[in-house]
C-alpha cells in the first residue's frame, strides 16, 4: 500500500514537474527536438551534412510556434499549489477544505513537509556556488498535483 501511494504521489507531482516545467529549457532550441521537419528523413546511404540538417529544420514560423508552446507548457498555473511555501503562495500546511484526512495522515504530511524543507535547504546551499543553479525539481517549485 505504501509503495503504491509513494508512486502515485511521485508521478502526480515530482515526475510531472521534471517533465513539464523543464520543456522550455530543452525545446526552445529547436534542433534539440524539432516540431516538424521540412525534408524527409535521410536514407541509410545518404551522407548527413550540416546543409542537409539545416534544410530539414522547420521554417521560422513553425519554430516560433514550438518555442511559444514549450514556453506556455513550462509556466505554472496562476492557481498552482506547491508542496512548500513559495513566492506565489505561503501556507501553513498542505491540507485544503477538500481533503478529508485522519490524524495519522496529517502526521505523515507534516513529516513530508519537514523532509522537503530540509531538501530545499540543501539544494539552496548547493545552488549558491553554481553558475547555473538547479531549479527543476526543487520542493518549493513542485506542485501538489497535475490538476491545475
């Protein structure tokens, strides 16, 4: 039972955060994953040259659409609720008026929040010395659910 709950919670929040909110970082550079190709795929016998690759990339209008879509998908919803308090929302706990929880579940949520807060501190300390800080799966930037 606990394994299943961890899996659901992880897939519904952390995994979604890792996949969804980092899209712009990767997809904004269109050659990483072009949304459309303007030439057919090369054959086994064909020599791949830079000219062939550039000719295959989407036209600038399609590239712009890809950049815009990936940017939109990488944004948080204005009503997003996060595991930890953030610049968007400060709150005392994770319980909302729609959650029916027993005292044991409340204690579990509080332990989770304490562990996430500690993880957040460690990540913030590590990021201080980095030129490019790690921002994808930080607890204060991990939404509670994928519903918003």
